[in-house]
C-alpha cells in the first residue's frame, strides 16, 4: 500500500476517533461555572447543623460534613477545579495568624490572606484563607482557584462575584443576612 494512502487512512482514523471521543473529552470540563456571573440569592443559603451558613454559587455541588460545608463546581474528571470550604476551627489553641492581615468580616474582627501559589510544578492556584471569630468560636473559610491554567487568566485576587459568595458566610445562626 502506498505511503500516501496510509497517511490518508491514519488521518481519517484520527478524525473518526476525535468525533467519537469528543463528548467524553468535553464532559470532563462539564459542571457549573467556576466563577459565577450572578450575585448570591438568599433562597439558596445552606445551613450547617452547627449553625453557620453560606450561599453556594449556582450549580455548585454542596456537601455537608460533621464539621464543614464543602462546595465545588461539580466538574467530573478534573483534578484542578475551584473549591470552597467553610468549617469550625476546632482546636484548644487559636489558629496561627502571623501571616494573615487583620480585617473586618460581617462587623467581626477577622484575619485573611490571599496568596498565589506556584503549585510546586503542579498547576498554580490562588488561595484565599479567612479566619473569623464569633461567639467564642473560630470559623475558617478556604477558597482555591486554579490560577492561569487551561483558559483561565492568572489572578492575584479573588474574582468580585466570587467574593460576594464568600461574604455570604454567616458564622453564627443569630447573624442576619443583612449584617
């Protein structure tokens, strides 16, 4: 068989495979938007049995554990997706806040840090970490976003619409949504 015919057959076989496998490859990136385009809606608030709560972005998967609320866009087959976790910081000692800067969160003293992380050879990501103390309890929020990977631009701060969702955190059940 002439070489040119072998090349044509190989190219055609590649195209057939691409058409057949495209749905599986595209579904890997399926799931909710990584960065929501709409502001939080109070009717979507998720309350943990311990009383703290947050509004998840549209379409994000919510998992409640004994100590935390875990949120993610629900992308299957992707190792590098955003994530948001909120939980109580259960420790006999206060968290180490030496690398955090003091701020105010819902009229409470809080400590935050935003840090682009190189990933040590892995996909880099943006990490936002918040500790807030309310009614004698520490609450910890952690948000990670792949940073500069795939088609996402590199970021040095949390996207504005995502920050609205982070700010929807209510540490204690007696805090109103309007605080």
